[in-house]
């Protein structure tokens, strides 16, 4: 199965934590290489400079800032394969990053990989800057996530972007009830049911696109079929 693990943070890590992560990462990467299978992920820019897009009655509404104002925020993600949830927890708990940052693990078997996915995995951004489009849904409101027509519209939207070398990956995640949050406490791995953010909204899906700049990424996000009922948060990935 495919899983997505959101990496969360409250801000910049202490110097000793950064040193630990850099020191331990090569061994962890070697362990992942031995496992094989799909694996890709990137960190987002820090500090975050998100914008939130909504389309209502044909009008594009752009708000500076993230969709939710919380202490913890998404700092990046890992997309990988695992036999089951227990295996996924084992993989992510071995990450040096997990010792300092909580991970939210969600099933992502419906992910669509575009032609730009291999380059994104290698950090090759010659075709454009990568941006994360996060679909936020208010749990108390009806959604379009089970509407077959919307599914087909999203598929056509991704296919059109892929033809222009703008689409990296995307899809709808397992529901909020499938989320598992992993944290280290007193040197031990502890898991809890549910997302890492305790809010009335949840992340229902993601798309990764390429664009020349944030303005163009915002324009692409405004064409996302789900922007008409939900909110799309746009944030740039770190580019080395």
C-alpha cells in the first residue's frame, strides 16, 4: 500500500536537533534503499509563505497566509510504500526527523503520479518550481469528495496539467478517520488516532504542481475543481 506522512513542526529546529538529523540521515536513507519500492518527498519552505484559494460564484478569492492558524504546521511529506499501517509506522519511526517532529500517516493508494514525479523525487526542478496544493475540508459541511463527476473532473484537470509538464502527483487521501499521528515521547514511539492538528478542518487531498512563480501557482490552484467548494492552500517546496 501507499502511504503519505505529513511532517509537522512548530518552527525552526534547535541547532543540536538539526545536527542530529543530518548526521543520522545517511544511515536511514541506506536502510530505505534496501527496502526498495516507491519513495519520494520534499520539505516545504521555511518560514512558510502560504496563500489560500477559494472560488465562489465564479470569483477567485485569495487570502494571504495558511488555511489554519495553528502552532504546528505541515513542513513537508514522505510518500512511500509499506505492507500495512504497522509497517508504515515502523518506517517513519526510524526517521531521524521523527525524533523532533510529529508525523501524520495516511493511506494514499489513490495517488496519481505524473510524468514529473521522478524529477521531483531527485530534486530536479529544471521544469519549474514545485508547489504543494493542499485541499482543506470543513468536517461539519457536506463535501464533493464522493461525487463521481467531481472525481472525473479532477482526473481531467491533472491529465491536462501533466500534458504541460506541470503535474507531479496528487489525489485524495484516506479519510480523517484513517489518520495516525506518530510522536516521540521520552525516547519512545507513541501513536494516536487522528491527525496531528486538532481542528474542525482536515486535509482531504494534495496535489503537487510546477509553476514559474507563486502567482502562476495560485492561478493553477484556482482552476482546481475542488476549489469551488473547499479551500486550496498553496505553498512552495524548498528548492536547493
